[in-house]
C-alpha cells in the first residue's frame, strides 16, 4: 500500500522509487509488481513522461505505457457538421492502439465512423 503523504495527493518520483526499492529487496525471483506499486507509478505519468518514469523506476516502458493508457480519460465532443467551416485537426485512437489524424475541413463524422467500425 502507498503511504499517505501530507501536502500533496500523489507521491513524488523519489517516494515511489523508495517504495519500489523496498519491494525489490523483499520480493522473490518472479513475483509480479503489486497493483498498488503500478498505480503509484502510473500516477507519476501525469507530471512526467512515461519514458522518464520507467527509466527512473527501472520498469518496462511498454508495461507502464499500457497501464497508463488504461487510466486515460476519454473526451467526447459533439460535432455539428453544419458549423464546421474552418480547417481543423481531429485525432482518434482505438483501444488497440491504432491512430488516425484528420486535418482539413472534411466530413469528420463519416471518417470517424469508418475508422471506428
């Protein structure tokens, strides 16, 4: 469990590194990282890059990246195609990791439907 830290909501890089250090001293050879430690590491990705956190905590970059995407909030924006008259950029990502970027003034809704189908 992550100890409560006075003064801020999330632990710092150094605090999480210390938690991982204590866990690594006591773990057996193939013990998985506890969910509470993963949660602490993911909480750092809001203020630091995934690369920086993974390197500092000696974690697998891809494992941290996949866990941090699970916590990303998804924003839904209603688009009225009649009001789109200027050039815009729309980016979409599927849960599988596929991405699409649309730039220009085109029928965004139809492209989104085709991409997400």
